[in-house]
């Protein structure tokens, strides 16, 4: 399957930036299909055929189309095992690795969105995550074991979490406690982050140029 053509649907300064960093860390060959949000390309019928929700990231690998961040990270890290970013099935770390990849989308991000929107979580019986404070306490406790989510083992999950936490702390949705700040610095200082940021800045400028030209 690694010989199949991989197409990555991406827009800069969105959730798909982390996936671009992951692809860089995996040394995975891919074709970038940029989705210009500035001109509404995410609502084009051609892209809605890939992801009916009009979100990025998305990938097409051979005949397989994968959307949703957690699924994409799991898929890509398994598809390119030579990078060692995913504990293999049978490895004791496989379960915790999957847990934290899924916990991001099922608990952490919903808690952050509710926080940003100043919405009540709805109580434990209705909330998909419990409470914001409980989510953040669990994240801090895990990072305190450091240096990475799974201790000494750096994985694809760290790319997802460090990217997200950098954004959340920048916007004041999560506190940059010593555990969180140290973790963000440790992971985002990797060369892949600077490389992708430069590439995304250039792509964003091109998107803005195209949007301006269209009036």
C-alpha cells in the first residue's frame, strides 16, 4: 500500500498543518492538493466528494479516502512504519498510543470548543468529555511523566498534541503550565515544524493573492 499514490488535501493555518508535519516526519512521498479556504474551495463539489463536511485534512491513498484527524494519524503512521512513529500491534504502548490519539478528538477538542464558545458542557451525563478541568488535569498529568505522551517514546500522537496545544495556549484556551509549555517547546523545536511553517506561510500568501485577484 505504501507504493500507492498518496494525495494530501490541505489548507494552511488549519488543523491539517499537523498532518503536513506528520508527513514530513514520516518522509512520506505525497502530492499536495491545496484547498483554498479564502475562495471557498472547501465547498466545491469536487472536494465535497472527498469530505462531505468540507473540512481538512483529508487523504486519498490509492483507493482509500481517510478523513478525521485521529484516523489520518493512525493510518499514516501505520502505512509508513519505517519511521517508527506508531507502536506496532502487540507493543504494550499500542493501546496508550491509540487512546491519546482518540482522546484528542473525543474529549480535548470538544472541551476547547465549548470553552471558546463559552458554552456549558451540559453535565457529565450529556457531555462527551466530562468537564474542561478534568480534561486538562488528565493532560497535565500525562505530560508530567514526559518527555513525551508515552514517556521516552516519540510518536505521531505527539505531533497532533503539540500542534494543538501550541494553538490552544496561544489563544488562551489552555494554560501554558510548565508541563505543557515544556512539551510544546520540546516537540515543536523539531526541524519538521519550522519547515512546514515556512511552506504554509508561502501557501497562505498565494491563497490570499488568488483571493485578492478575484476581488
